[in-house]
């Protein structure tokens, strides 16, 4: 393909710890080598994107950089026999948008093993409403359910419930017949969470026990946590005998302090969830669930569509302040 120019967000370090975001023209030859060149139609905004777009070197080591850990589009060129030009595909995870130029651009070029064929019954736009956050939510539900937590065992707690991962996990659990108790943090969004199907909404104070006691009254059969820190340790000590707790995120803290007692007295299982390097067979299983039994009827309710790369700016600020709700997708072609 000719070395055409295309639009992309470029984050540049202008001085020590100062970063600017601009929408600029890049060229196809600026992209790294790879098997599949994709013309991106939609991307999405995750917590990790906001960190990469604001100079967090734990996520992105080298700038200038184009963020966007999710991308959905059409294969433009492929040297892989697995993909043909014109095919609809999506990429989430691996190194996309971290240290590889990501989905906030009209083109990406990636290795073939990062690319997933768009599942039947899902559009490119819908796949980005799920994106990494939705895939992580679905993987968390998959692990929780496979650990034996069935709807008859009792309610499931979801923390960070207004966020991308939390909103989708809540919705999938409700669709699968679970009673969900949602934790509402910074902004009062109880009405939204009840509309998504939560049976009860509790405050962040109630979910953040300060007593220091090793075990508390059992309240849930399981929990899906996105916050970590004391909120996760509270979820672990309020889960009933034989229950399971998934953890995938650290919006609240990067630590977990817990006594051993929930594990050795209540037999609690702590399930780690990683969407980045999740093996391809598990990836396909979870995407197929997302496109079938778990396909949400009211995706638009949790979605904000940003009309252009330029519109990402405001939403990045909101996500960093913990004030965004649901999922934001961005229409890439300008
Ligand atoms: N392991 C993986 O593969 C993987 C994949 C995707 C995401 N993640 C991680 O999962 C987490 C959630 O991602 P996301 O995309 O859902 O983020 P998000 O859309 O920004 O949502 C996070 C939610 O957490 C709550 N929150 C924010 N700051 C908080 C604080 N200081 N204390 C307590 N609650 C707070 C807010 O909900 P409320 O106001 O309702 O509490 C917020 O809506 C992030 O840490 C992300 O990096 C991990």
C-alpha cells in the first residue's frame, strides 16, 4: 500500500512529566512491521487509555505515542493466510495502545495472533462497546460462574459498578439470572445502576470496611472487583463460605491487604483476571458468549459515542477523575 497519510492522536512528552495530546497526520510507513494492516472504524476508551494518554509510564514507556488498546475495523492488507482483505476484525489487549501505536488512529498494523475475526451477530461498533472493558467483564463472569457460583447461591457484589468493566459485568450477571448488589462510589449513580438491573446499591463507605476485623457477616455468594485495595479486602471478608471473588483492576489502589482467614476458614477463592495475554481459545470462547447468550439488549444505555478523535479529550479527563460512566466508543474516520 502507498505511504498514505492518516489521522491519529499523538501524545508527546514536552518536558519532564508534561504531556500534550494532538490529532496529527501520520504515514503508513510510521507503523511498526506486522502481518495485518487494519483500517480502524471504531475504538473505545478504557481506564488504561486515559493513563497512556496522560503520560503514565507504567502503561506506556516511550513517547510520542498513539494510545487506544482496542480497535475494530476492516483488513486492508494481510500477509497472514488467516485474514483476507475486506474481512471485519477486532484487536484488544496484547501490546496494542501500550507501546505499539493503538486504535486512536485510522490505521494500525499488528501481528496476526493479536487479531480476532468479528464474531457473528456482533457489529464492529458493538464490539467496541464491549472492548477491553467488556471482554474483561465477560472473562470475570466466566471465571466466577465456572467456579460454581450459581444464581441460587445468593447475590453477587460488583464494585466500580458505574465503570466500563463494572457496568458490563453487572448487566451480564443480571441477564444470566443473578441478583446483583452494586457499589456506587464517587458520583451518585444509584438510579443508573438500578436501571441496569441491580437489586440493591450500596455506598463506597459500606463497601470499604474500616473495622480491621478479619471476617465480617457473610453477604454475597461472590464478587466481581475492579477497585482493589480495601474495597477488595472487604469483598473477600464479606463473601460467604465457599464463595469466589474475581479481581481485575486497581482504580482504588494497587495493594491488597487481607488476613488469611477468609481463605482458610471460609474457603474463599480469589480469581485473577487478565485480558491482555488471555490465550486465544479462551478469548474466542468468551467473545462468542458475548455475541450470543450474554449479548446485552440495552447496550445503548451504557454507551456514549464520541464522533471523532478530537472528542476524546474531555472524556479522558472524566475517566481520570473517576467520573465517567459506562462505555465510551470513538468513531475513528475523520
Ligand atoms: N486485568 C485486566 O485485564 C483489565 C482489563 C480492563 C480493565 N482493567 C482494570 O479494571 C479497572 C476498571 O476499568 P474500567 O475501564 O471499568 O474503568 P472506569 O470506566 O474508569 O471505571 C472505574 C470505576 O471505578 C470506580 N472508581 C473510580 N475511582 C475510584 C476510587 N478511587 N475508589 C473506588 N472506586 C473508584 C468508579 O465507579 P463507582 O463510582 O461506581 O464506584 C468508576 O466508574 C481499571 O483498574 C482497569 O485498569 C483490567
